[in-house]
C-alpha cells in the first residue's frame, strides 16, 4: 500500500489536527496509508529535523510537509529530495526549492479581507489591537501585512498595539491580560488565527470587557463563538481541505499525473449570516473535491 508521511507543526493548534484529518481521509479514499510526524514540543525545529530523518529511513512513497520554520529545516528538506522521495508542500510557503507542488491559501489576501471586514464593521473609526503569530511564521507575517494594507481605505482606524500570541490560546491570553493591565484603550482585536482570538475572548469575558474580536481558520470553537455572539467573524483558512488536497496531490503524482506548481484554495469570511454551513465538528464537514479545486 502507498504510504504518505504527513508532517505538521504541533498537536496544540486545532488547525493542524484538521489538516491531519483531511490528509488521512483523502489518503484512505484513494487507497493510501498515512503516517503522521508531529513534534512533541510545538514547532520544535530540532525535533522536526529528527522526524524528517526518521521518515527518510522508513522510505515513504511521498512526504507531505509544513516546515516548522521558514529556513531552519531547509537542509532536512534537501535530504528528502536527495533521497528521491516526492515532496508536497502545504499550509506554509517554502523558502527552499523541492516541493513538486505547494497547496495553501493566499495569507495576505486573508489578512486584507478579514481586516477590511472588521474596519467596515467599526464604521471606519476606532482603535485596534493586532494579535500576531510566532515571529518566524510566514503565514502570520503575510496576514499582518494584509491587516496594515487594509488601513489605506480607513484613515481613522488606528493600530494601538501589536501583540505576539504565538498562534496559541494560552500565550494570547497572557498577552491580552498584560494589555488590559497596561490601560491601553482599544475597540477591537484583530487576531491572525482563531486560537488567539478565542484566548483573547476568554480574557475579555473574565474582565467583563466589551470588545469586537475577529480571527482566522473557522475552527469549530470559533464557529460556536460566532453563534454565541462572542466572535464577530473568522476567515475560513480551511486546513482540513488543504491537507486533503495535498495528500491527493501526492497520490496523483505517484500515479503519474502532472501537478500544477501551486494550488491555492479560496477563502470565505464566516459570520452570523452564514456560519451554519461550518457549524459542525471537522469530522462531519465535507472535504473539498479535487475537481472543484484544480483546473485540468
């Protein structure tokens, strides 16, 4: 049986759990097996390098990988290619040549779109706090660029603070707790992912502080928060679909098909008007079809 080695960054972010689920579902449908390689310590460079070397020794038929750092695992990525193992990149763009195709979304467009939605909701006026991911995260950097680019249309929106939440709920809670203690006035929080948005909401709720919050990912907890009027909106950066399409790309390559160099999935804003379509666990959500995603 065809075996795919699937690499994700951590077990703490639900978005990566969704990516693993999508990859496993697609592989099973296509008669392939998946082996998942996840660092025990979130986003740990040395551990991912060791996992890559272990996978190479196991000789999978293909590797589907999101690097935990934009440059520090490049030598290990080259070892995959040198071993003759087909490599599919997904979720985060690579700085190293090697992937046969990259499957993801336009993170700058995501940031621009969700920020524009928030700024319009605020009536084009207000003080906003940005919650960004880890300093080395290429997806966070692109989304934050989108947040700032959207300001061109809204001169009365001010960014009053930029906090690092590491794309995780607990660090985001600590950052927002410190912000509240500082006395900084703000009207909204623009979070680069849902886990940080939900962490911010936990702190704001505990402090009985009214504030508008948006996020990115459309994870089930975020959809529940939209239903409960605790989260204004999220952008559907659909990691489950991205994982599924990436796994299918690997199998299709092994079957002799030619892949496009890049497969970029569309993104939707999810809010009170349309959240019902996402209001279910990942296991109950439908996966996007290859034929609806990749042009022949």
